[in-house]
C-alpha cells in the first residue's frame, strides 16, 4: 500500500486539528461572548489569524496534492461508497476554503482587519448576523462538521468493517 506524500500527511493532521479547534472551541466561545466584552476582540483576532493560517495551509495542501503522486484510490467495495468518498474529500476542500472566504468576508464587512490588526479603536459591531458573510459562515461551519463526521465514519468503516488498514496511507512511513 502506497502512502501519501509526507507533506500531505503533515498538512492533513495539522489542518484537521486546527479546524476542530476553530469549529468546536473558537466559534462557540466567541458566539457566547458579548460583543462589548473586551476579551472578545482578543478572541476574534486569534480566530481570524487561525482561519487565515488554515486557508494558507489548505492552498499549500492543494498545490502539493496536485504535484505529488498519490496512492491508488481506495475501494470500499461499492461504487456509490467510492463516489461518495471522492465527493466528500473534495467537499472538505471546498467547504474549508469557503469557510475561510466567508470569514474574510465577515472581517471586511465588519471592519475587523482595522479593529483587530491595526488597532483602530472602533467598537465591534453590535450584531455580526447583520452581515450575510456571517450567516454563510455559520451554515458552512455546520456543513463542514457534518462532512467531517462522514469522513470519520468512512475511516471507521475501513478500519473496523473492511479492516483494510486504509489509515496507514495518511500516516508517516515508507511510501513505496
């Protein structure tokens, strides 16, 4: 069994961890804070920086994915499952990049770059949901969580039902 390029493996696990932190900790904790709470600006700045880093890493991952040799496509034993897996993998790329894009949209429409990075001193908007990018960000986040759950379910199917060791392809070791 051939493995993915080590750069892809490292990026997969790093980005996965970063996305989970951003989705499960960053988003909910920021939503729970009042917009006039002084700590919220610190949290938003960190969340924005994290999101921008995820975007850069995803673009690097895409470039590496197209340039590096990949192992043969996995076979789940059923055409529909194989097509679903392929769609889910590309869907993850699309949703993560859409999440970053909608986050940038929020930052631009709400003036967050000036507030967070350039210390304009302006207050945070009273309500972020007035920005369509914020609404999109929430919807994309929900879809991303669903697709991540499907991705983990696919791994579990390969690991515990098919027992084909598929996870080894996305881990470090000899590629040949």
